[in-house]
């Protein structure tokens, strides 16, 4: 009797083991079949993302129609063969770094096209006319001519302080230009980097917000150009943003760059729970960097070299060049020598002062058109890359 019971017990265990094995095989088969079924929801989302990115590209392509039609999107033209207001290419450097004889010849031949030369011609003519008047009066007043010899030695004492004033003023103006150029370059680099992070982290989570951030980043360079050059940005805004965003920007109590930075921070903050911590921190760091750069540029725009320094330099320059013909007459210089000396020295000193005044205000000189155009294309390319298949 015990053997049949034992056999029944063994049989039941064998049945249970076979049943478990069958269930495992069935489950594996079902899972394999499910893996082979296409994810229709994922495909639909991918197609929607592609359509949205294409819509962004179409809106950005509309900006091409605005080029050369509004001041904001019109490149600055220059009659010079080389200019700081454009971004240089290899051919520009080759043209600039020719041998000295060819370089000097080209600069002398194109002297008449120099904006600096045209700007200082009235002042040079004024000093030359003053010199002619001084020579005319002194040659008819022997008493004045005899006493003018004392100016000959004293006029040389003006040269050192005048040169120092002009050198310090020019160096300070050049530092402002280089600082502004560096800040603007960092600004465009921050927008490019932020667009890449947005396309990689936010686009898979929220397409609408990611593309809205992309729109703001694509036009941020143009907005900054319009702000510092006082150019109308309304056509640009209407071409890129939906009506509700346009209305919000127009009615914003703050300036447009500040409003854009606030909107970017608001969009990023709404996505923080869904983003990796590193991505949210990187985006916030880029927004803070854009804010810091904007405030630094505003500080430069509103704080020039102290005008007292500029006025004092101008007065010392005028006194030096005004007394120069008197000293030359006292040294028995000929009329031709006096006019030649005054013309050359006034051209040199007035030219240096004019250059320092020109580069003291750096924003018309920075190639913001080229940088804004490159930043716009880079933002569009980042989102285009995000929807392209990549190797696994």
C-alpha cells in the first residue's frame, strides 16, 4: 500500500514541474511577441516631434525674408577693404598680412576712403587756417615776432603730457572694445550651448516647451543687437513667436532681453521635476550667465570713459596745436615748413583722439549681425540633429 502512495506523490510533483516549465515558456513567447509589436504611441510622438521641429525651421526660414529689409537684419556695410565690424575669414587675413611695401601702398592709395581721415579733415583744416592767420599777423608785427622766440622751447613741453593723455585714453577705449567683444562672444556661446542641452534633455519630455525655448534662443542675438543699436525688433518677434507670446513680450513692463531671460527661467523651472538634476543645473547656469553678460553690457553702454578726461585731453590738444605756429614763427621757420608741420602733427594727434572716441562706443563696431545669424542657424541645427537617427 505504501508504494502506490509514493508513486502518486512523485507523479503529482512531476506534473507540477512540467506545468511550471510550460508556463515559463508561454510567458517568454508572449514577451517576445510583444517586443515585435511596434509601439504606435512612440511612433506617433516621434512624428509629432518631427513636425514641430520642421515648423520651427520654417519660422526661422521666414527671417531670411527680413534680411536687408529692416535695419535689425541688415549687415553693416563698409567701404574699407578690411573692417572690424565684420567677422574675418581666411582670405581677409591673407589680404591683411601682405608684405609691408604692398600693405603701405594699399593704405596710402585708399587714404581718401578712410572714415577716420574724413572725420578729422575739418579739424585739420581749422588748425591749418589758424596757422595761416598767425603767420599773417606775426609777419606784420615785428614786436610780436621777436617775443615769440620764447615759445620755441616751451611748446616742446606740451608733447609729453599730450602723448600720455592720448595713450591712456586710447588704451582705455581699446580695453572697452575688447571687453565688449569678449562678452558678446560669451553670450552667443551660451545660447548655442543652452540650445544643445534643451534639444537633448527637454525635447524628449515636452516638445512644446522645448521648441519655445529654442525660438527664444534663436532670436536672442537679434534682440540684443536691436537693444544696443536701438533698432526695431517687432517684425522679428511677429515672424517667430505665436500671438500670445508676442502679446506678452509687447506688454512686458521690462525690456525685451530681461523678459526673455525670465521666460526662459520660467519654462525651465516648470520642467525641473522631470529633468535630471545635472540638466536643470546646466540650464540655470546658462541663464544666469546670459543675465550676467547682459548686465555687464548695459554697464558698459551707460558708463563711458569719464567725459572730464575727454574734455581735458581735447583742451590740451587744442592749446598745443594752437601755440605750435607761434613757436614755429619764433624759430624763423618758413611758411611752407609751418603749414606742413601743423598739418602733419594735427593729423596725427587729432587722428589718435578720433580713434579713441570711435572705439570707446564698441557696440556699432562689434559684428553682431554675423554672430546673431550664426547663433540662429546653430539653434536650428541642434533641434534638427535631435530628430535625426543616431548610431547606437
